[in-house]
């Protein structure tokens, strides 16, 4: 299977929504609010896509200072394309863009928690959040 990976800062909110839904990450994202999805994309520092025959099948969206840390806020792979190395490659491409001095950080979706150790990520026991107000 020929998957094309690219830095795609102008990814459309509609394609972003499509891959979120196809990956099941859409269950935890504001997929009915296209304006908010657009803001999520335009304010991201790194957007990497995976495409098969021109169709988006994966995305990584991250915020980074390019010198110390990079927060991977979305990693989504279309369900039929999972277990083919696409997610791992999206992580690698994201870290390459963020730079070798950065630590890649993410909060896992519950269903994906078992995936990250398999690709070499280490669990961090101390994470705290303040919930969104809307």
C-alpha cells in the first residue's frame, strides 16, 4: 500500500473531521463544530497527513515550541488502515518536524492506551488537567 506522508498546514476542516470520525477519535472531538475544527487546525504548529490514493487516512496535529516540548493533540488513523504502521510513522514525522531537542507528549484516548507502549512510548504517571468550560 502506497501511503504518502506530508506536512500539510492548510488541511481543510472537512477532511480533518472525516479522519477524526473514521478513526473513532471523533467521539472525543467537536466534530459538529466546523468553525472550531478550523481554529484547531489554524492554531496548530505541525499538521502531518497520511494519504492513500489522495484520500486522507491519518493525521497528526501538534503544538510545539520547537526547542523543548511538542504536544501531540491529535493522532488519528482511519480504522481500516490501523495496524499498518501509519500511526507510528505520523509520530516519527511529527517529532522530525518538532526537532531532536523536543519531547513528544500526548494524552491517550482510552481505547488507544495499549498502543503507545508498543511503539516505544513511555507512560508518564503525573499529568493534570483543567477541563474545558465548553
